[in-house]
């Protein structure tokens, strides 16, 4: 069974779906809704990964920080 989707992710996904029905692909509101939806999906994926991982070592945290800094 998969983990429940947090409220913010569900809200952003719903907002995007609603705008998708009535807006052009290049509509600024639709593009922003897509960005927010993907942002929430990223945060949720990181939260799930951290929840299921062993405790972070200093070295592992430094590697993860470096990955994020490169973005």
C-alpha cells in the first residue's frame, strides 16, 4: 500500500488538473500550477526517502547537500 498523499500535494495536483481543462498549454497560471505540483512531488519523494532510510551520516548528508547545491 502506498503512503497517503499530503494535503498540499493533493491541492496542487487538483489545481493543476482544473486549470488543465480550460487553459492553453502556455498559460502562465497553468505553468505555475504545474511547477508547484512538481515541487510538492519532489518534497514528498524526499520525505519518503528520508523516512525509509537509515540515519544520515555526515558524509552522506554532505553528498546530498552537494547534489542539491548543483541544482
